[in-house]
C-alpha cells in the first residue's frame, strides 16, 4: 500500500466501535476501498456492519457476514460491497467477484485483505483493529485526501462531545453545490439538530484586481456572515436557525432544524400557497432596514458587503466566458464582448436610484422551509443566506418568482408579482415603476449569470445535471428583456444567438 497519514483511535467498547463506524460512513466516498485487518474477534465485522447500517440509516438492517458468499452488496445512498476474503482460493478470483466494478460505482469494505494483497488498490484505506485492555485500538493508514476526510468527521465528533452531545447519532443529510455539507444530529429525547460542515478551503486563483472569484463575488469565506445574518433575521421575527454552537476556526456549526417540508409538491412543482407566503415574507423583509454592520462576538463585526458593480459585472461575464462558445461553437469576438459589457455598465448605472436593502441572494425553493404549524412570516424558514449582500431588493424577488430550478408558469408568476407589489404599496412610499425597472435588470443579471454557470458546471466541474435548467433560465431571461430599459441587451442577445429555443 502507498504510505500516507496515520490515525489512531481507541474504542472503549462495542458501542464506541459502532459509533466509529457511523463516523466512517460519513467520511467514505465512492471509489474508496476500506481494508479491515485484525485477528478473529477483533471487531472487523462489527465495524463493517455499523458502516453499512449507518449508510442505510437503518439500525436494524440485516447485514450477514459474507464468509461463504465472499461478497454481499447493498444498493444504498452510496452503494457498498462487503467482501470477506478469508475463504478466497486465489487472489485473481477478486476480479470474478466484481471487485473493480463495485469500486468504480461505490465503496468496498474488505475483511481479510491479506488474502488478496496484490490485487487491492494501492490507494486503499488500511484499518487495523487489535485488542487493547477492555477495548480496541483502530489504526488507520490512508493517503492525505482520504485521511483528511476521516480526521474531519472525528473533529466533528469532538465538537459534538464538547457541545454536550457525546455519543450522539449522526447521519448524512445533504451536500450542496458549494463547499458545505450537512448532517442530521439526533440527541436522545431532544429535537433533531443540524450540523453544518463548512471546512476552510484554500483561496482560488486571482480573477480580478488580485482577488479570487469568491472575494470579488462577495461569497462568504467563513461562518461569521451566516451567524450574523441568522441573528439579525431572528431578532426581527423571521424564522432563521438558532445557532447552538460554532467553531469559527474549523467551520463547524450546530444549528436549529427548521423542518423538512419545502415549497414544492411530490412531483417537484411549485405549491402556489407556499410561494405566495414566501413572497409575503420577502415583502415584509424589504420593509425593514437591516444594519450593514452586525456584531457577531466581542471581537468580530460582520460588514454585509455591497452588491457592487464589480460583482455584478463579473457574474454577467459568465455568458461571454462559457455560454456562447457552448451554444454556437465559437467564442464571442472582441467587439461582441465590448458591446455586451458596455450595455451592462449602463444598466448597472441605472440601478443607482433603485431601492436597496438586505438581499438574501438565493431566495428560491432549495433554501425555503415550509412550516405549516407556524403563522405569518414564521411559516417561511430561511436558510442559506451567508452570501447576503446589500443591494437592489428586486434581486430576491426575481430569484423566487423565476425560480432557477422550478418552472413558474405565467399565471403564478403574475400572482406572485401582484402580491408583492400590493404588499409594498400597503407599506407606503413605494415606487412601483422604479422597482419594476430594477426587477427587470436584476432578473436579466441573474439569468445571464445562470446561463453561463450551467455550462461552467458541465464543462469545468463535470456536472451535466444542471444543464436541464437552461431552457427555463433563457425563458426567464426573455421575460426580463421585455422591459424597455433592456432593449439594447435584448438586441445583443438576439444577434448573439441567445434565446428561448436553446436546448
């Protein structure tokens, strides 16, 4: 095996072994081979069984030892194949058992790896178990990326112990398109809580004025913005998660679970009542002036960044950098780029008189929790607002009434717009014409960004699934382009071949 990092963990009893298996299930990914070594009775099968049950989120799942069948497979969130090679006649038989295919598509747990030493991948995670006193000692050797994942789940376990939840059950909840992942935490006799895993990442290459993309686009780099915005929203009566404990240096947060219901039906279609309540919540938020500087602790104040010209311009350039070449096979000419950017310089100037306030930035279906038992604005649970900025309020309305991942049909779109405008007029002093102009510009800005982002996710990041949103994004863009202020952009898009008919 290729040498790498070494991790040692003492497991005081069988319960600790099962809990360690739970943690490993959170660290393993498709393509991982976990080789389990140790004498008879050392706990290899107990650990493998715990990993399978944790991945299945089924503590009662039957996990028989594959001593005689040699392999047992489980079709789970990540497929797992459990190999026991004690009775393997010839190491070459490992191929006949489908090891390579299993490893390509999922995780392989291998007991008695010594029986096929030369056939196992050099990059495997080697875990040795041996008796130590009344417990066991687990010694793990792995390459840095795999060892880093294991150290991370152990660090989170230590964080939970310190937070007063020793031995608590943890389960994978979700990962998102960003750098964050989430776990469900199940304390005994207490409501479920959410663990946000937001590990620090190295800064990317500079893209503008010596700054990386996240810094130019004002994307949150640590947990301070999330905590600050959550506190500010809760203080004003909104349903944002309570923060129970946070480790800013490691990027680990234990927060309130606002619920599991969303704003879509079982077929992924918008539920009108829930979208209307979401828009009402947004209108209420826009009636309040949120301070730009929010104290988070005695030593840190979060300054909410402005959605400035540089950030807006860099986002709309995604159309130039990714979309056009994908669409027509040739990159935009220098003249096309210059004209497009000149149009956007003018449109951004037009926003100088627009109403500005806190914008949550991604106020759409994945980030809205429906809370049926609550009333008023508390029916809408707000999450994923760490990238919030101060900018044109119209941006967030565009993000919900033109949900990037859900088709909002014209009747519901008109209803949501009418609801919002009526609520804002009822507050008094509302400039509808100015707001609708800002809405059209912000809608175009957002959809130009997305039209490029979907292609970037495909070509750079190997994530083709987002491309299914392209026709909807372009249809939304066409709606924004109907406003007279966007006539130059509408003409440019027509000449560049950007239109609703793209597939």
